[in-house]
C-alpha cells in the first residue's frame, strides 16, 4: 500500500499532464479561431452536424435491433435531419442565430434606454454610465442584425483571443506547479530515508517485545 509521500508526486504529475493538454488545446483552438475564424466556424458546425447524424443513426440502429422503442426511432430520425441541415446550411443557421441574438440585445437596449431617460432615473448615481451602456447595447444589436455573419466572425476572433489568454494563464500556473512538484519531490526524497529508518526501528522493537 502506497503512503501519502509516494502518492503525492504522482498526483502532481497527473495535474501537470492535464495542464499540458489544456494549454496545448486552448492555444491551438485560440490560434485557429483568431487566424481562420470562418474555417473554424465551418469545421465546428460540420463536427456538430456530424455528431447529430451519428446520434441519430445510433437511435435508428437500436430501434431495428429491437433494443429501443419508437421514441428512439423518432428521435434518431429528427437528429439525423437536423444533422443534415446543420452540415448543409450552417452559415444560414449561424446568420439567423446571430440576427436573433442582435435583435434581443437591441430590444433590451431600447428598454434600458427608455428606463434610463425617465426623470426619476436621472437623479440616481451612475445614471450617465447606465445610459452609455444601454446605448452601446442598442448599437451592438443593430450591428448584429445588419451584418450578422461578419459579427459572428468577430466574436470567433474574440473567443480565440480569450482562449489564448487562458492558455497563457495556464502556462504560468504550469510553471508554478512544476516548482511545487520539484519541492514535493525533494521533500519526499529527504524524508523517505528517515521514514524507512523509523519503520525499521519500530519493527525491531516489536520483534524484541515478542
């Protein structure tokens, strides 16, 4: 049975391995979204549509193998149809979603602007900041509705920048964790002989008592 001193380095090593994977994946995805936003959106949409097709096919196969009922067949067929639509018309779907997103932001901004312009609201502290934020929401909503696909590309680039920043932060944490790992390993190496010696002394005492 392993002691805590023996388990600790392996735990630190596992954490470092997870951080390695997280840093690499985040950095690659961030660069792809930042440099090739349109291609990244296309491949993500195709991957999502392919996943829907696979899920639907699984449901259909289960039905014909008599391991699932009609509900699974219906859900599988719907999933496959949605997968085909996503793969074939992902750009139109993305444009529609972005338009609806812009419309919701625009409506929320208009409501906030009407509230901010009320006489009693002008007396509250921070009224100017609230008014500016609502105006920004209105403008952002208009931009999303007028040019939804290019807005999606800009959002993809922003997501890429966020992933790159996350990768940098994880890399900094990785360096710090390596230092902790070395310190733990050194501590284990220093204390292991002492623990072994104490264990031998206790064993000798037990044998002498017997």
